[in-house]
């Protein structure tokens, strides 16, 4: 493995999450999985995504990502639809982390978390700083975004939602490294054509981890979780 550049290593001074790595079909545990600098470097240079399956509902998704609000690095959080984006905003507003408002914004930040819909990714860098971008977390409960390739807008333009994600990661690459893509879903991987999904996101494959054992948190907290 090539030496990890300091710029990348500094994004993962501490591991961001721990979970159980599993096989896709049998969901057999094959060891603890830490998202640290070495793992993130491999994901970003080898075009491997992190498929976090069997999350116990959207509340569990919101809870886990709220645990890295104070992360030293920037994470872009992408709810899978406009409705889910609004729901996510209202959840964080209810918890007092963002202001209450009648209509949720297209993008906003909570600490070092930047929230955006898929459609807003192309404008995100114009509104927020993407300095120290460590990764993209796609919140996709039904795991359906990878199929959104051929939707036609009223003006006749093709609306390829997957391409927005692919292009955003490419635009924020550091040399051969792209910020890793973490796909969080309530679905089991064995019910999803994961090879097709990987191709859609321009990935060579996935690491599969168990969302039921997932813990997002700084390293001092994770140390007590193993």
C-alpha cells in the first residue's frame, strides 16, 4: 500500500466508526471494521464503497450521524429525497441543533456536518466550505437512488441523480483519492443488486458492514465499544 498523504491522514486522526464487517449473503461476521485513515485511503483509492445495511429505521440513521457533529473533519450527508431531506432538517430542529422554520433549506450545516439533497450537491461548494472533506454519507433507507438514472425533467433534460453523487466525489478528489462513499440503508445487501449499484456509483465493489452494530463516535468513545 502506498504511503497515506498527510492531508488525508489528518482527516482521520481518530477512527470515525466501528462496526462488524460481514459477508453479503449469509451476513456472517468476519471481524471488526474500523473506519480510520488506512481504511479510508483504501476505499478512496481503490474505488470501494461502504455498504451499511440493516439500519433500524431513519431515526437510527439520524442518531448515528448526530454523534459526529463535532468531528474534526467535514462530512457531507445526503438524504435520498427532498422529503427525507426536509424530515432530517425537522429532526435536527426538534433537537435544537438548527433553527425551526416553515420550510427546510436546500442545504445547511450542523457543526462539521453538511446536509444537502442530491440535486444540491453541484451548488454545495458555492455555499459552504468543503475544506477537510472526509467523505459522503448517503442516507438511502430503501436503497433506490442508484436506479434514478433516466428521470426526465419538464424541460426535457435528463436528471441523473446518481451522476450528481459521482461528480461531486470526483470534483473533491485529492490526487487519486476520492472521499469515500458510505451508503446507509435499512435494506439487507442480499436483497439489493449490489454489483449494479456499485457500477452506478463508479465503484469497483463494496465493503459490507452490519448497521445494527454500527457506532459513529470519536475514538475515545469507540474504544469502549469493542
